[in-house]
C-alpha cells in the first residue's frame, strides 16, 4: 500500500468563480512542498458541500462570488466548521471589507493583486491559528476603532453593501441581478433599502456617496 504524499501537507480549498484565478493559485501552491490545493469550488454552495464531505485545513474564499455571497458563505461555514480558518480573497482594498469579515470569523485577507507574493505566507499564518492582515490594514483598523463614529454605509447588510458597491461602479440593475443570480425585483428592493439607510434619493447621489467615501476604486 502506497503512502499518500499529501498526507502531512496543509490541505487548502480554493473557492473562486473564475477558473483562471484558481489555476493561478494552484500553480503557486504546486511550488510549495508543505501545502496542497486539495479542492476547488466555484460558488458558495459548492464550498459548503465540499467542507462537509472532505477535510480541509484552510479555505481561501473569494469575497464576491455570485449566488451565495462570500459573507453568507463565511457565516454558514463558521457554523458548520467553526475551527476551520478562512482566508478572504478580495479584488478590493482590504480595509473596505475587513471589519465585516473579521467580525464574521475570517482569519485574514489577501488581495488578488497581492496573492502571488503573499498566498503561501497567509495560508501558513492562518493555519497555525494567527490572523493574517497587512500592516496597512492593522493601522486602518486601529484608526477606525479610535474614531468609532459609524458611517451610514456601515448600517447596510452585507448584501446591501455589495449591491451599493456595484451600483456605485456603474452597473445596471439587470447586470447586478445577473452577476449575483438574483431577480431584478430583489436587486431593486435592496436599492430601495440602501437609499433609505443612506438618506439618498437616487442613483446619482448614491454613486457620488460611494466615490466620496472611497468605497470603490
């Protein structure tokens, strides 16, 4: 009987809806002797199914997947496997979502731009039970804590925040509905709630709010 060559390696589940990105992450891990990409998932439902049937040591989770969003996936994952470290992968500057995801149980953050240099270090850090955040993020979180008056957008639900960011970047209701796999009516309801919470009247004001608060690039 042959020994499993991956038995003592850190087993990672890579979750992102873009196969090209998953392939890039797998190539990085293939060059690391003590980490293995043991599974892949293209959406939140697949993540939850795989962690229930297979043992993983770390999950690398895209923050903005279609269907079951990254935040919703994280929350359910921490119910199912509370001790499983989750490293959030994001295309946005990490400070924009950090507080929300840390509160929900994330173990760290990695921007997609920085993945090639930091992926291995980040996985090893969260695997041993520590948090992985950059010094810039740590400083930003400390400043936010010291000046703790909440901004209006912090009152949004996670899905509302996601829809707000997409409207702010110029996407239409139908584009948002398609990307998030929601009905246009549901997206429109989210938009109504967002405008009410931000005390705004229309999309133009919402886009201005997003830009002025630097909530998108």
